[in-house]
């Protein structure tokens, strides 16, 4: 069923938010740190496994060869340049600021929480690649994983922002559902090779999120989002 991954994602956010609401005084810092470290490890290995499954090929003699590395390199470079040129990160910042101004004065920290959690759940590469795979390939596995990760984050944000987390679940349905629908409509024009290459590039971008979550190095992943769409445009050329 197309869109089941997005519905599961929204359900994970709601469930996590309900658990978070049960913690009136919030979670201890040591638990927050441990949960984010564990989530970062999951994101890293999901990204690495996606890259390996998309580009590694085994021959009959047992040797391994890599395919699509040039497409990945060009997509990352060109896509990142495009994203930096149009400043996608500023768009998310702008939306966040407008939401905070629109809601904060009326509902305390509900508005701030709605803006913060919406950006968190929608700005990542997993949202885009997962929705594309769900719509074009009928494979919601990545969105299922995202549902678990977002659910963990929702526990924390539910304890801090309360009901704002539930509002962000609606944003996820609208955002990812639209991408899933478009991917389904364009699937006749998306060959298996192109979808595989898009997944390869998206997985490469995904691994960078882990370094950000671990606090090792901050990558501007928002501006790298266009890279995941580059294999499709390359195929048209």
C-alpha cells in the first residue's frame, strides 16, 4: 500500500510523544545522551548498508566491484552546490521563525515546539529517500526505520514541548505523503538503475547525519538534499 511508510512514521511520532508526556519533569540528561548516541549509530549503519548494497557487486569468482561511484560523486558535488546556491537551510530557518512568531505568542512553547519538531522530522534525507522508495519501489523499510528514530526523538520532545509533537506528525504526513505520491506518478520514468542510484546518493548523505548527531562534525545536510535527485536529472540528459 503506497504511503504506509509515512503513516507508520506519523504513528511512531504520536506514540513517542505520548510516552514523552508521561515524563512531567523530562528525561535525565544521561538518558538523552545515550538515546541520541544510539540513534546516531543506527543512522550511520543504515547509511553505510545502503551505500554498500547499491554499489557493491559480487562476481562469480567471489570478487567485489563498485558501481555508480562516479554518479555518486557528481551527484554529491553538483547537488550540494545547487543546495548551497539556493540556501535550502535558510528556507528551513525562515519557516521555523515564521511558525514561532505565528504560534508562540498564542500558545506558549507549543508554537516553538511545533516549528522545531517539524523541521527535525522533515528536513532529513531519510524523509525524502524513504518517501521516494515507498512511492517508486513500494519499499517502506526506510520509513519504518525513520518511524522508530522519530519516535525516540518524540519521547524527548514530548517531555519538553508537550502536544506540539502531535502537530508535527501532521506535517510529516503532508510532506512525505506528497513526495511519495509524486514518486509513484513518476515511477514509469524511473528505471531501477536510477532509483538505485538515488538511493545510493541518499544513503551517502544519510551517513553524514550520524557525525552531526555524535557531535563530531556538523554537515549542512539540508543543502545536500538536492544531491539525491541528481541521478534522475542525469538520466534525462
